[in-house]
C-alpha cells in the first residue's frame, strides 16, 4: 500500500524543520510539525517511506513484511491509537508459542521446564543490572541445563539481534515487557506508510552533510536546504558509517553513543509452502530446543497465507546472510526438514530473503546497547548545538528496537523542536488526528516480578522486538 505523498514543497525560502529519514520516527515527527503549521520537508534516501518497516506485495502476490512485523504493547503503542485506515486490518496476535524437540512438540512438563529456565535467566539479568552494566552472557545461571542454548537464542539474537555476550544487562532489564502484540493483515509496513499520507516527502534524496555552525544547512543529492532545526532519524550504523557528514563534527560523546548502540542482525527467510504441510495454525510461533547457535524461529501461515517466515539473527544470522540468498534458503529448508521430516522440502514453492546489513540506508536491524553503553540512549535524546535532534528506536530507553518506540521518539523530538521554535503565526489542520492520551508504559524488566508471566499461555516475557 503506497501513501499519497504530497508534492515536494518549494525550498526557495528557509524551512522551519528538515526531517532526515522517512521511517516511523521521521513520519511521526513530520506529522507533528505539519500539524503545527510549520514549513518542513521530510527527506528520504531510499525510494519508499517506512525505513526498516516495509511491506512487499509483489514477490508472492500477498503482503509480507520485509522488516518489522510485530506491534508490541498495543495498549500504549501510538500506532494502535491513531485513527483506523481504510483497508487496513489490525488484529490480536496469538498469545501462545510452540517449541519443537526434534520431530515432536514439547510436552507440558518440558514447556514448564523451559519457562522456568527463562525466568531464571531474566532474574539473573535483572539482579545483575541493579549492580553493574555487564554482558548478559556473563551473568547467565549455570543451572539452565539443556535449555541454555534455546534461552540464549530467544533473549539474545531473537530478542536483540545480537549474541548475549554483546548485550547490556541494564538495556535488557530496562526494556518494557512485550508479550502482548498485534499484527496488521496488510503488513506493518503498509500501516506505517499509510501514516505518511499527505506529508511533504522527498524520496530518493540522501543527505550528504549537515552544517550547523552559524546558519543551519542540509546538503542533499538534490540540492541544499536551509532550516532552523533538523531532526535526524536514520539508523545508528548509518551515522557511524559517515554517510552524513556533520560540520562541525558531532561531540565525541554523541559519536561514542551511536557506536555503543550499533545495530544487530535480524533477517527473514520466507518460504511459500503448498498445502500447509506443517499442520500449523495462522501465525503460529515456533522455536526449537537447540543445542547450539545454528537455530531459528518460525512464524507460520503469516496472516492466514501460505507463507512461513523463518528468522535468523545474531552472529550466526549475520554470517549466514553474508553467504547470500541460496545459503539462507538452504538453511531454512534443512532446518524445517530436521523438525518436520524431509518431505516438507517438496512443498516449498517461491522463496524470498532479507539482508538488512546490506541495505545501504539501514546497515542492520534493531539497536541494542553493548555492555556499559545503556546510558547512550539518554545522550541521543539531547539536542546538539541547539539545532539538531536525533530520534528513532535507538533513542528510546524502554521501547528500543520497536516501531512504537521509534514513533514515540519522533513525536518527542518534534515536540522539543516546536518548543524551541515557539508558536507559529497560524497553525494548519493536522495531517492526521493525534493519538488519545496514552497510559503509562508497563514497568521495565528490572522493576517487575520475574515470574509475572501467564504461564498457562506459554508465552514467555522475553524481550522481543517488532520484527
């Protein structure tokens, strides 16, 4: 679903705000700025809006999200509070999961053993986070038994895009609980894109440099823009790659913060399976009891289609993706065959893969803090030179790695910019109705009881991002 993007605005005169990056944060910021009647432009390097949240409708003839897919914390998620869009159906995701042990599902007692191991791991992480910001792997309990590899996969690669050795205990503990979720039948990317309708957007317009010495100028591939403020919403890895040059250089503390919030690796391998050979329900979530890092997660029959989305992440996922599409599809096929028998390969029709680390305007998946770097999220929330504000999922302390967190961060940056600019001469009608007041977010992992899960549902309270 493509948004009705407004015509590019005239740029002969100075703008109030330039917003860099038309992902969820950029769209949210632009909606706020537009509603305030300010002159702005939203510039996007790629040929589409949505950033890491994009829906593909051509590969299989039905929608599938190449990036973010889960809408977590729907009771407070700003996307679920916005007015419904015609033709888009948002529905509750199943609250259960399945674990495969070899070629059978885990029995009730085995499922309980896994949940107990996961609780122990999160309790250890929460306890450690109160004392120091350590690598999560370093504080994992020794008594997780043969569930250790599975727990480490779910908390690390699946939850953060990184192995636990690279993940901060404080970051993981501060993350808000994300057990409740919703899906958009037409794709989360389509939902986010619909929110850009009517906004002033310049696509295929990468930003080359931002000069904030005396007057604020933004040099793009299509010309130079003058503005009073800039909101930058690109990924942390795009910043550290040097694709955007800043004059003067960003303060060292900001450069260090971006580096400490580097993107992890998380990719989808999508298989079209003929005839539901796995015998699974719509949106069934399946893990395996693994013995090493060469594992994956599966979302089957996505939104009632014949698509099976197999997710690989962390170091293993990054290495696999670097080998190309054929290697990724080969792994997914073999992985399924190991769990359901070799005949399942005969049901595979069309396939697709994502390799976000190779996307030049993204360079990875979600951000997660390295040990000792969690405070970096606060650093990103502060303006630079009273002229540049940063926003995105990395600039959110509890909802990092989620579309909702990115959206909230974009709105927060826009509000700060508007406060800096002062009242406009004449406010214009809003691009879209603002969300109703949101309730306070759920407590972070370090503040809630470790065993507060609904064990009957089988859904562990692991840190999962909107993949």
